[in-house]
C-alpha cells in the first residue's frame, strides 16, 4: 500500500522537463511551469510556517484564473486538505461550508480576506505573497491524510462534504491520464470554461502533468473562445452539455477540424446535441461519468464508441456513459440492496481505489460502508455489452397515477424541441404528481413541437402543461435545479386538480 505521495518531487520533475513552457493561460496572459511552481511553493511554505499539519483543511476561494491553479498546486504539495469553494457562493453558503468542515486557514484574494477572517480563518492573501522565489524541497505527504474536501451539488438538500485522501487523489490523477483517448503533451492545450473547483481542475492538473497547457477562461466568454478556436490555440475542449450547447449555437455552420478530443460529462449527452457538435468538430467527443465521491472517469465512452452508440437504435432506458474505467466496480442494486442482473434498472453503486473515504455532514465524519461501495442515488442499468446507461435520479422518480416515470426519459424525447427542457412535478391529490415540461427561452411554436415529439412515449408519461421560463435556475456547477423550478411554478400557478388537471396562472408571476 502506498504510504506517502511525492507531490513536490513530481512537480520538480515537471518543472525540469517543461519549465519555460506555458502551464496556464487565461485568454490574455500565461504563466510558465517554473513561475507556477514558485508561486505554489510560496503558498505551501506559508501554511507550513503557520503550523498546518498534513490533512488539515484549508479553504481557497478564487474565480477561474491563473492564481486559482497555482493556489491549488500549492495546497496539494503542502499536504493540506484542499477545500476549494466556488467564489460565487453566497455568504450563507460559504459560512455553511466553513463551519461544516471546521476550517482554520484560508487562501484567497485581498478582496475576500475580511470575509474569511470574519469566519474565524487565518488568511493568506495572495497579493501579499512574494512574486518570485525558488521552488524549495518539500517532503512527501502521508497517503492516508485528507487531500481534498469537495461539496456535492446540493440539488436535493444541504451539500455534503466529500473527503478524498492524498493516496486516492494520486491514483485518480494517474487513471485520468490513462483514459485519455489521445495523449496530450507539450504544445497541446485544453480549453476549460467551467468552474476550476470542479471538473475543470481535474483536467487542468492532468494536462499540466503531461507538459500541456490549461487554457482557463472564467466562463463561456465567446470572444475568447472564438480566439482560441479560430487561432488554433487549443486542441482539446472540456464541454459539459450545457457548455457544448452554447458553443454549437455561437459557432453554428463553422467547422473546427483541429480539435483532437472533446471531454464531456456531468450530465447525459443527448443524441441531437451529439450530432450538432460532431458536425462542427468531427467524431472526437468522449463521454464520461463522474461523481464528487469518485473522481472522473467512472465510465468512459470513447469517441469511436460514441460514434457507434449514437448510430444504434434505442435498446432501453437511459443514456449510455460507457464502460467502467480502470479500477472501478459497478453494481446495480434494488431497494433491498440486492445486486440486479444486466438489463434491470436500479441504483448505481460504485467502488474504486481512488474514491472518497467518506463524507462530513451535520453528524460529523461518515466513513464508507464496510463493503466500500458508494450508493450514488443515480438510477442505471448495464446493457448486454457491459456499458452503463444512466436513467435518472432515485429522488426524481415520478409517481403519477400508479406509474413510476423517469423525468430524464421525457427530457431526452423533448431535447430537440427547445434549447433546454426540464421536467418537474407538482403535487396532486388525484394523481400524486402532475408532470410539467418547462423550456428555457423557447419560441411560441415550442409546445406544438413538444406534443408531436411525445408520440413515442406512453400517454401516462406526457406532461400536463408546457411552460417557458426566460432562464432555468442552476447551481454553481451549472446543473439545473428542479427543486427551484418547482418552487417558482408553485409561486406562479395554482393547480386545478382532478382527472384532467391544469394550471392557472397567478397574477404577477415570475414564470
């Protein structure tokens, strides 16, 4: 068993091999590997000087930027448990995270320093660190020490704090690179636009470890994206479906043949969006499945496998996310925790050497169960070829008129009728739940297209109402929040219950 992780030694090796190359570029300027390592070392030594021990939690709160990367590297080589908070969190959300984890130190900007001091943190201000300095020797860190504490999306309640050790994180980094469809190296660059504290950070470290550049933007900044694509500055892209949809719309009719791989995940990729992106970039799209509890990739559907899958007729519920990654075990279990045979839909359970060791909630640290499997809350099935298909969320299963209905199935059918469609339910004494389809910024013909598309679904799966919102609520990871849509609808409409339910709009409604 791995007893220590030589983060600092690995960083020195990267600097020796690629020191003058650009490690991170923000669309305006870049920083070399040598300079990044120097800045990261300053963060590490400040923490060690203040008495931080391996595995102790340290908060960082930074928008996508060059400092976000070298701060993350500094926390890793110091042996800290990195608690990377999205800089867009509200004061209440930030306090909840800091209190739950019990943070003593924070690394952030001068603008946010007083916020974290008020929460009881000893703050390291990035602007006050030396701009230059030698990368000094740092010891290896204990593999069992906590390395990263990330938060679940909180789509159904308060987020949990997921704890990963340094040993598991090191293995995850290696497995991430092992599953690249084409291997990046010096001269390659990946375009990243989602929050660095989530999936973008994992890929940035993976590319940097290979001597490649992380081209990190603070969101989908179309002008900078255009410069990167048209200027040939990137040959890889990380684009979850929400990001991919924006790019496909912004550059409709154009072709970019120099992209080697598009990494996508965080949500199932529908067939209409796949084909639009493939027309623009070619058959280079790779699908993966990831969770806060076990580092992506859990499963992989390579570009060639995507090409095959999306050409196949539907063979059952869900969207395919690929074959299990190296070291990953997947069980599909029923409500009694019994393993189901291939083809049956149940809750997805995962186990792997690179997964979390447990989570923190209001009752303290909760380790993994004795069998080491994590119950994901995702519904899925394994097809005859051994591929995982995601069907939906256990918590989102609709119970209407005695039927169990998966909202994701309805959303997939409606995917081509509007830019974004979400299925939610409203409470009904007669039906249990009433199904409602809500489109984001749809035109006046959307309802007619939606009703026509629903012909392939059984009547009991059809929504009872078709509504439009200017913008669907999302969390900081870009995931649509069905709970918040439901709350907005309940505020905007009253339900006319009975055998033929309908919605009546209140006055001054937000929807």
